């Protein structure tokens, strides 16, 4: 078996005609994860991909505000984006990072074969002189999701996560 010519595809939910489902994309970061990161990175001032019920900062952008269309300049940015549109969010972080006080983005760690990772992360992560570092998180974290009944096995996604960290420009 050979992988020559193999083209990775996003899950149909990410590219289907109906688009992403809000109930799947709406995964808030649980406080037991966010609070230590908030302290470690000096206090986030802007959550760029939030909903009113899961915003992590006093200042935040909702789907209606469209964090991809807003400026992140001057802010210390937290981003747990909808996982159905990762290329756009990582691309936006690259454009904004020189004007911010740093960006931390929570992403699925099981998609390193996808275009967004191969073009926007892999060539730069943890390289000398690059502002981008990646931390792979242990285990599978829990997310906060509205109106979800937690089953006997919990509510953990079937993947681990990582942090993409753009350092503040000096």
C-alpha cells in the first residue's frame, strides 16, 4: 500500500453543503484548563471566537461580530476557534500576531496532515526565530457545551489538543 497521491480531506461536516453544526462547533474551554493558561500568559484581554455563554474575557467577539473580520491589535488574545474552519483562524493569527501582545490558540492535535497545519504551522513551529511554538497537551480535555447531557463515559472528544502560541513581538 502506498500513500503516493493521497489527498487528505476534511470531515464532511467541515465542508458539507449545510456547513458546520453550531452544537458541534460550540465547545467552550473549561475553567480548569483556561484559568492556569490565563495566569501563565499574563491575562488574556480578548477572546476572539466566543459566545456570550462561554466567553473567557470581558472583551470578546461572537459569531455575529466575526472575529476574523475584527482587529486583534494591542490585545493579548485567547482563541478556541470553531474546529470546522481552522485554516481561516490560523491564517488570521499570522496576520495579527505582530500587532498583538501574543496569541494563544487551542486546537485539535489530530489534524497535522491537513492543509492548515502543513502550510501554516509545520514550517514555522518551534524553529529558531519563529514566533510560533506548539505545546501538545496530555490526555483529552473536557469542553463546556450548552444543553449537553453528559453520558457515563464523560464528554471528551476523541482527540487530544494542542496550544499554538505566538509570542509577543519584542
